[in-house]
C-alpha cells in the first residue's frame, strides 16, 4: 500500500509537531508525499486517512496527550490537512 519510508517521515513530522508547538509545514510535506504516492497507485483518500490514523495512534506522544478531547481535536485538524493535501491541485 503506502511505502514505509513515507509513513516514517509522517511519523517523525507528527512526533516533532507534538513535542514542539510549531507550524504544520513538515506535516503538510509528509502528507503531500504520501498523498502523491497514493494517487500514483490509484489509492483513494480514505487509504491515506487510515494510514494517518494508524501512524497517529502509534505515537507515544498521543497516548500521553492531556485529554481525549485534545487528541480528537488535533486528529480532526490532521485529517483535514490530509484531505487537503490529497486533493491539492499542483498544476495551478
């Protein structure tokens, strides 16, 4: 499905974002790469969202987050970024 090296880059970007309250640029780049590969392999956006959620749930930083509400709020934002990157039109 999705290459392990791309998922690892996403894992690192998410982990870094959770440790430091930085912008979403690294996460966007990682999601863009994962999305491009998914489109090249005719995978649907749902596959990318599922991969994102699996990576998200594997992070120790997520399990240690303050509340389930905080985790859900962050994940909601990440899913939105994921969908944006999947449907991004780079031809413009």
